[in-house]
């Protein structure tokens, strides 16, 4: 049976009380520029991309700490050449005081470069705890994954949730971004029906040009039909404007029932627009 929660219907602004943001290793200057719009302690996820190296990732985590936020470094399992590479990364993070929170994901490479074929293997390795990890994020896909079957996605989510529980590691599910509230709500209900009670951070696109949003949607297999786009708040026939997630957030708040859906928070994919997104969030919260 799914876990039941105390009932509460937040406003759209209420969903923004504890949001998180995402940056790449190259976005340190952009984080500096956005710092005044971001509440102290905000969780900032730091990516683990193929065009980044150890020092770039560490420098980003240092900047997050220095500016008074909480770093959440990503670990891309299929990009790890060896357990030694994972230990080097975690050891360097621990030395900076930045290893308590991590997000573990399989990663983009179709063929692993080392021994970790999936994020579950990293979680089960026991290496995370040895380097002071106290909280682990795992991925969720409300609209599916272009290269992974839905059955495999659910099997992986259940296994990762069980592995965290077995190791007494608190965690969170962080979802891929999307434009369709209906798909998000249906997926959250399916998660809870499977007895998974981890908090969920719903991935939301930050403020960006419509063309840019659509290019990322195509890259990650996110649906963007004319009907979904209209519900989100932009038109596929007018690609010159900029879109924000206000319509999406209001619709999510209207559908969100804490008793049924558990703990939901928001995670913003900024696509390089840290300041634009953090300014938008601050204005949205102030207006409401």
C-alpha cells in the first residue's frame, strides 16, 4: 500500500519554497551573476558532462559553497572509467565539504566506459557512504526515455529506491523536465502506487527562448505537441518569444494533493540561464 501523507494544496508560489537549480561546470560566472536572486542554502546541482573534467566540476562545487548554497554534484555512472575515478571524485568533493549530497544518474554514453553500467551499480557499491555521502538523488522520467523501455525504467526506479532504503540513505527522485502536467501527475501517482515514498523534485524548464526549449525537448525525448505546448503556455507557430513555467506551475498546484502525491518540490533546468530563471522565480514568488 502507498504511504499516505497529510493533505495540503499549495499555491503555485508555495511550490517554490524549496526549489533547486542546475548548472554546468562552465556556469560559475553565471551563478555569481545570479547570486542575489537565489535564497541562501538553495540546492544547486552540478552536472557531470563529457566535456567537463575533475577540476571544472570541483571549481563549480566550490563556487556553490562559497556563495552560500548547497552543492549537489552529479555522478554519471557510465562516464566513470573505474572505481578509482569515482573515489578520486568523491574524495576531492569530501575535502571541499561538498560530498554530502549527490545525484547519481546513468548518463548519456550508450556503452559504459568502465564498470558501471547503471546508477544502481554505483549506489550498491558502498563507495558513496565511505566518502561522506548522506543524501542521494535518483532520476525519474514522467514522459519516458527515448532509449529505455517503460518497464525497464520502473524496474530501475524500484530497485534504486529499495537500495537506498537498505543502506539507510535518504534520497529524492529528480525528474526529467517536461511540459505536460497531466503526464507528470499520472507518473507521480504511479510512483506512489508502487509504494515508493521518496520526495520528488519535478523537473521544470527555466526561462528560455521557445526554440531553445524545443531543441532540448527533442534532445531528451520530451513531448512537445501543439496541444501540450499550448497548455504549457507557448505556441509552436510562434517560436520567436521566450517562455516561462508560470502556466505549468499553476496547473501543477491545482492538481497537487499532498495526501495522494506525497512531497513534491521543483527542480529548474536552467539551460545556461541561471540569472534569468532565478530572477523569474523571485519575481513570481513576490507577485504572489
